[in-house]
C-alpha cells in the first residue's frame, strides 16, 4: 500500500500541488520521512478551513487502511 503522501501525489495531483505551494509559503510542513502533512500555526491563524481539510484527508486515509493487519489496530484498541 502506498504511503499517505504517495497516495496524495498519485490520486490527487492537483491537491498535492496546492499542498506543496502552501508549504513553500510556510503554511504547511511536509515530512516525507514520517509520511506526514502538518498545518503550521500560521495556517491555523490565516486559513482555519484548510486545517479542517487536512484533518479530513488524514481521517479518510486512516479509514481506508486495513486495521486488521496493521499496528494501528493495536493502537486504536488500546485507546478504547
């Protein structure tokens, strides 16, 4: 399975271009090593709606994972 970032690059290239542009403006941090896209405080202050979009994408990605075969299942089970 592709990583979250690879999925964005392949499945939603226009969105990925927008994320890269926002990163260049200091609104988003892209951490490919840890497969993470994170909003900065600047983004939260200037575009709170975009922060919600990033959270939605993250939630969507997690829902698409097969929780039965990943360490994420153990984590989610420990939280219940």
